[in-house]
C-alpha cells in the first residue's frame, strides 16, 4: 500500500563541514552509521514504514556514493508507483546556482515534484536519528485543517538555547518562534507538554526540522526567491499568516550534524537497551541487502559490542564498540569506545600470502585503539596506539583528524606499524 497523498522530500544538506572528514569524499546522507547502514536510510525507512513510498533526496556535494547506495538499495515493484530519486543541484534555464539553503533546494527542484500528484509534502532532514510514524503527524495536520505542521520535541532549558523554539496555544497552534534564544529569554517560551516531559523539566518545544506543507501553500511560498531557508525564514514568516500547528514527539531523536554527536549516537547503540531500537519489527531500518558471510570471532572478549556481517576478529578485547561490515582485527588488539566502519571489499588469500600488501585492510596485531572513528577501507599496521580523549587538541594530518578528543582516521588512510596518536 502506498500513501498517495504524501510526497517525501529529504534534504541532504550542504557540504557537511561539521562532519568532516567523514564528508570529505561523500555527502552527509551517505555517511555510514551503525556498522551497516547509511544516514539516509533513517528518513527513507521512516517513510517506508509510514507507507510513504514516493521520495526525493536532494543533495549537491559528493553525491556519487549516495546515488550508488540508493540505486542498489531501494527497489520497488515494477508495477508500483513507489520510487526513491536523488536530485542533485542542476543548472536550468531559470537557475544556474547551487542550492543556497533548504527552501532554495526545494524551490529549484519543484518542477520535479509537481510532475506527481500529492496533497501534502513531507520535508525531512537527512542527518537525524529517530523512528517516527509520520501518519500520526499527517492525520493531526488534516484534522486541524492546518496549512503547515512542524514536528517538535520537548527539551530542557540547557538544550533549548541550541534550537529554534516554538510557543503554542492550547490547540497546538504555533503562535511564535525564536531561533536559539538566550537563557534569559526562556521563561517566556514554555509550552504545554505532557506530565512525563514536565517531570524531566522539558518544557520548551524545539523544532525538529520535520515539516508537513499543503501542496498549494508550498507552491505559493516557493515563488519568492528571497527566502532560502525553512527554519530561518519560511517558518517564522508563515506563522502569523497561515495556520501552523505543532506535532509533539516524545521519542528518541538526535541531530547528528557534528563528529561528537555522530560518535555518541553510534556508541550509544552498544547499550543494553539502546535509545535507538534497531530490533523493532514494526519500525525496521532498511539498507542495502549484501550477500556477506557470518562474522568469525576467535579468542576475543566481547563486552557491549555491535558487530556487523562478514567480520574476521582475532582481537584480545572489543568493548563498547561498533564494528562495521568486513572488518578485520588482528591478534592481541584492544578496541574500546570505537566506531570502526569496516571495508567495501576483501583482500584475497592469494594477495595476502604473496606478501605484496605491506599493511592489510583493517586493524593489525597488538594495537590499542580507544575513543576513535575508523572510516572505511583503512589500513592500520601492527602495534599502533590511538588514545583519543579530551587531553588531545584539535588537529588535522593527511591520515587523521582530531575533533573534541575523538580521533577520526580518514577513509582509506594507511597508518604505519608502531604509530602512536
């Protein structure tokens, strides 16, 4: 079944500089998460689970790997109207510019959307981790005769200063909006929230960057070329003119726009009961179906470890770490508080036995790695020590970057044996 009333529009984001170096060679939605998925799988899976199966992904930077992932992953029936299309910024007779912001991306792509029948446009961010049934939000939108709906998350005073904060009346109608208010303004910005949220002092409604627009209004709003961003311009300017309502969401949600939040979101998956549930039958996360062997583990002490398919692990210990597809970890190595993304291919036994490869894919023997992100296809030699932490200053080299104490080994980097970071 397909929800024919709704068109899903996923905003791939700009250059993704806050996630650098993970975005050095790929767009933000293509960044690998949880060992086997990509960021874009989250909004796409939320749409599919909500029976919204006509989706566009808007992007402009390093979109080749994203295109490949979507092409290899999202196949629907030949007789179905379902699709996932990637739209990169393109030069047309009316525009020769790159996307200038979220609203400008939608404006420049509007001619593609309007070739489809839909009543509502569901606009989503491509870099958030959450599981939501959008049908509930759309039903509330219809019942209240709203023109715009905004998904909101109750937050506490400490977090409120980092978000766009909305104020609502008792009918969930949004009456005012402020972008990243200072703490002294907050007392005037509380909204009605559930008793559970009040108990956690989460009295402020933060915009989640998830919007529902009536088709006709979206078309009208996109006629003004001077508005280039939804959060900064379209939403604040529309609240007084069009009925805009808040859809309160109280589940797990995190914006993983920087290295620190990305790292915490991935490591959080190792918790006994993670806040983001990959094991929910009704809210599955879809990704590319790979034909990979089972993982093989020899002599390794595992504690709070998430291990993807096709790994060969001979480490001494893997603790509170996410190990991605096709990862290889040598004897005697210790991996703690680390996200290892894995590899895109295996090296053959013949290549390994001939000794032509100086440093094999993966992590070598007797390594000690802590508080790190190892991007894909890295080669880390024997006896390498990586000890991330707040004691390290931010810096960048050809092979790694340190951000907020997290050591990020760049994609395809080669770290020689005996290196200490």
